[in-house]
C-alpha cells in the first residue's frame, strides 16, 4: 500500500439516538468494554499499517481531540478538521480537503460502526477499478431498516434504495469507503450527505462495491450499543488483527439488523 494513504474518520455526528443513554459523551467516545469505541477503529487502522488519520470532529469535539491528541500514544499521526456547524458526512469531508492535498485516494470510516475488513484489499480493489468511490458492503438477511446498494456482477454500483420496510435480504452500506481525491469537486459547499446527495450523482463516474463477510456492528441506537458491550472482547480482538470465531460473523449481523440506519 502506498505510504501516504490516509484515513478520514467521521466522528462529528450529533448522536441524537444515544443521548438518552449518554447525554454528555460524543458517540465515538462511548465505552465498549474498557476502551472508547473510537479506540477500536484507530487500533484497527494502525494494525493494518495505516498510521496517518484525519478526524472530522464536530459535536463535543474537544472531548475527542483531548482524548486522542496528536495520536502518538497510539503510534499514529492524527490531525483534526473541526466543523463550525453540522455539515453532514459529505460536508465534513469537503472541509477536510486541506489535509488531503498530497494523496491520490483515501479511506473513509464512519465513527459509529465497526467492520471486520482488510483495508489493503479494499484499496487495491479501488485502484484496479479506477473509479471515484469504492464502498464496503455487507449482506443482511433483513435489510428493512437500512438503505441498500444494488450492484452488477462486475462490482459496479447501479443504484441505491432507501429504506423500504420490506423484510427482505439485501446489501447494506457498511460505512467504510475508498475515495479518489477527485470526489471533492463533486461535493457542494455546506451541509451535505454522502449517502443521499453525493453517491447517487456519481454513478456515471464509477462507483463500485466490494462485499465483506466479517463482523459488522454499529452503535447508533441504545439497543445496538448494548449489543456492542456484549461483544466488547470480540471487537477488541478483531481490532488487533484477530478473527471472529466460526459462525460469529452472521450471529453479530443478524442481531444488529434490528437496529436503525446510521445517523
């Protein structure tokens, strides 16, 4: 993997659905076992050789910035792009453009979900297809509460569907991406959403998806946060390069499908 690969972590969301449980803590800092959820993502990236990160902070930004500092305690380099107002997933990335001047492509991770994934494989997939966006997707037995991704056999994404409420299987966006830097020109200034405003407009520019089969969970609701607590040891092992026990991947995903789509 190229030495200058950076990872952008979207950690500025309001976390409204978790406020009833943790009113004064930013969602990525909620404890899962003995460490903050965001610690799992930083360790997962570091263990796969990705040591330069940009955190897009917003809500309660000081807590995240004070906790992780410049990253040296994790043996990584962390920079911060703080939103002056809520900018959404796309707006936050556009604001962070000044940290991405020296890269051809970059990873993006949602700060409220964890996916067992080989980041190098996703980056290689992106570079081979030479598209604008590559999305990690995960098959769900019941995709009723998620938007779904429709893709051709070649891996090219041909459409997106919002939540339908139908209890049918589908491929869901797992919150890990590789973007070519050119995507920044397609993101409007101000608040904007990747999922609803940017991705659908980029289909003709090359959007691809790579299916994943490992553990996936998000912590967007109190119910899902409670499940993450039960899985704390498993998630910590995965972040440090371990693998899921046989059958654990599907069990985790099935239990998580009762949760709502990420904020």
